[in-house]
C-alpha cells in the first residue's frame, strides 16, 4: 500500500492565514441592507450613499452642519435635571441622569445657543437624542423658553431641531407643563412677527410633537423621519384598524399637510437660509 504525504499546509492555514478585517470598517445599512464602508457613510453626513437613509447624528454635529463656522455661542449649558419626585422604576431617576451625563455629550437632552446661518442671526435649540432618548423634562422646557426669550430680546428668528421620544415620565406633570410653557413663549414670538422654523428629525414623538415641534411657521423634516404622538402599535390597538403604509413617516405627513417640506441633510442649511431671507427682516 502506497502512502502519500502533504508537503504544503491546507489552504487557509499556515502560509495562507485568514485576513482579519478591522472592526467597524464596514457597515450594513439598516434600510437597504447594502454593505458599505463606514467612512463613506460618515463622509456623506451620515447618510447612506446607496439608498439615502438618514442616520441619526449628534446635536453638536447638527449645529456644525447648520450654522456658520465659529458663530455658535452656547447658553444655559450648566442647567441639570433634579429628581424632585424621588422617582424610581428599575433604577432611580438620578442614576439615569448621572449615566446620561457620564456619556460626555451634554448635561441634558438639548443644546441651545446663538449663531448665524449665512449671516442671518438665529437662536437655535437642538435635541440630543443620546441623552435619555431626547426626552423633554423641565430643563429642556426651560432652555427652549429662554432661547425664545433671547430671540424676542434680540429680535431674531428661532430654530428648533427636534429628535425626541416625548415628555420625560420621571418628571410626571412637571414635564407635561413644558408643552404649555414652550407653546406660550412661541405665541409671544408670533405676536412680534418673528419667524420660528421647526426641523423634525427621526424620531419626533410624544409631547414634543404635540407642542412646539408642530407650531413652526415652516415645519421642515428630513426624509423618512418618524413623526407622531403615540406609536403605530398603540394606535392600531386603540382603533382596531390597520394603519396606512408609511403612516407617521415624513412623506405621509407632507401629503396630509402636517409637514411643509422634506429636505435632505446636505441641503438643509441652504434651504433654511432661503426661508429665513424670505421671512425675516432685521
């Protein structure tokens, strides 16, 4: 009986090791399922170059994209939420606040300040969804109200970029009061003839949608953003009917008159600039 000996190692072993792909090099799009270089998505303003899916971005990045370089001045950055109700579910409210602050983004779910868009002065408030899902508590309502009051004092337009899961349940009625508080401040802005542009991004829901987010002189949205009050599942269970295709997406709201215009992220600043020049005379 003849015996044979393999001189070379099997394919994939020894002289032919597997190539290790660096972690995070590739990303699979959640919309079109295409595998794309992560850097290509990031360089495209966090928008999929294949299907135009708009990923969420940070509040700081949003400010950078919308405002003229070097013009942003932040206000009220030191305001922090307080667990005045001693609220606890699976963990205490205070521990949730501490964990959100420890992420290092901001001290609450919104960043507010002054800046310019193609030279036009504005007061801008941008939600930070990474902070407890962009939920609106007393601090968020106070910072937005102060931003509107600064606009009244300076006679400048107001821009609010929403990305929120709604009112913060850990503050109970105190968070719901922010709906009336911010809406009343915007009513004063309207009386003075100063423009308010609301930008709705994915997702904008709950008490934020039910108050200031839908009160803009112009309501703008990014493509396919989820916008609504209660979630689709809750609505279906309540009315016992199947909801239409695309219900609560920006395109559906545009067709039904609740959103004025849908703008891609790369064109948002130019569109804002054009709107402000039409609505605002300083």
